[in-house]
C-alpha cells in the first residue's frame, strides 16, 4: 500500500530469508499473496461489514496492511509477541488497525465470541507445548460459527527442513527444536492431516485441510476450521484418539526424532567448543610472545587515556 509506511530493515528481517531480493519487495509481495489466501478461504457469502478480524502473530503487519480498504467497514486487530514490531505498528498503522502485544502463554484480552475471523500465518507451525491452550483460546474468542485459518507444516516442509522423508503414519504432531530462539526461527511443529482432524476436530469443524499448498516445491499446508458450540479442556484436546494406531506409531517416531536431534546438537556443541579451545590456544600463544610483552606498557598507558 503506497499510502502506508514501510518498516525498517531490521524489522523486515523477521519475515524470513530473502536471498538477493529487495526486502521491501518481499514484504509487499508475500503480504499481498497471504491476503489473497485469506480471501480464497472465505465463504462465498462473506461480507466484511461489521466483522471483527484478528491477525494472530501479525509480525510487522505485512498481511494486515493489505486490508486497509476493508478497515473502514470492519475492525481489524493484530497481535504479536515481538515488542519492536508491535511498537512500530502502533506508531505507524494504528489507526486504522488495533494493535496489541501478546505473550507466549495463551491468553487474549477480548471477551468471549469477539472475533468473526482469526488468521494465523506461520504461528501454529511453531507452537509446541501450548498448542492446545492457544487453540482453545481462539475457540473462546471466536463467535459461534467463526472461522480460524492457520498454516501448518506438513509433507510439503518436513524433508525441506529436516531431511526426513514424509511418512504420514509416523507423524502426528511431532515437534522439534524445543526452546530454539525466536529470532532464529523458533521451534517447529509438524502435523499430519489425520492428527489435525482427530484433535482440532474436537473443537472445530474442519472445512479445508491441505498438508501442502504447492505440489512441486516446499510449501506450508493450510487449515480452515469453523468453531463448534462445544466446551472442552486442554486435556480433551490432547487425549489420544481411541482406536487410532498411528497415535502410538507417531509417538514412537517422535522419540526417535528427539534422540537424533539430541545427538546432532551435542555434536554441534562439541565442534563449537573445539573452535573456542583453538582460539584460546592462539590467544595464549600471542600473549606469551616477546612482542606482546614488549608492547604491554604501551597498552597500559593507552587504557589510561581520557575518553579511551
């Protein structure tokens, strides 16, 4: 949108790898494409007038900004846990958009049934231990029949991100990189369609479910879910699906994945420690050299100069 400002380079970097492309161009192009994805999943009789919409995990507004024309007849909200992004949005895109900071812990300030639509790009792809808490929170703040649209990691991304070939019978909800820093991408959550239907389907009617959106290249999957009028607990959502043998197979495979990950991370740490030891040895040789000892008085004198 030409009438709206663009964020700085540091904030633009949160949207992911850009290669040699212009960051603003990537921000604009992907934001427009994601907005189109939202349009494509909405019912034919959808009308923006009077609707309340939440961009959950809005980042620095790359999707939200493309709803500027609709913001005159609908209320658009955006939340994120990255404070700099939220502050930039509050200073530059609010109004017309309503921006607030969210937490890693599930909880939103809105009352029950407040939103008609929630969309979440690249959020449930990273939710691990608290996925059920957030799913129930989104269920709570959606109006009856409200829509949740989310991207997921499925067979279109597993091999690309981990090198492992996709086997749906061995993936339920398998999470990796627990505790990985958010500024480096955060943890990963992979979901099979059967698992989504079994667990998410307890709280939502699954309207659309694709484990990938592009057949020949790595791509996210999508879920379009409509709120059911049910009352559930976190334990209800997490409970193993009865008479579904893939639940156990997926758990066994998840244990194997975590063991392999532990071995790999330990090897990486040992390699980094070897590099640190090598550097310390080099520093020790320098400090023990004749030239270092001769110039020591000069360094001490320099450190005492005003303003050094």
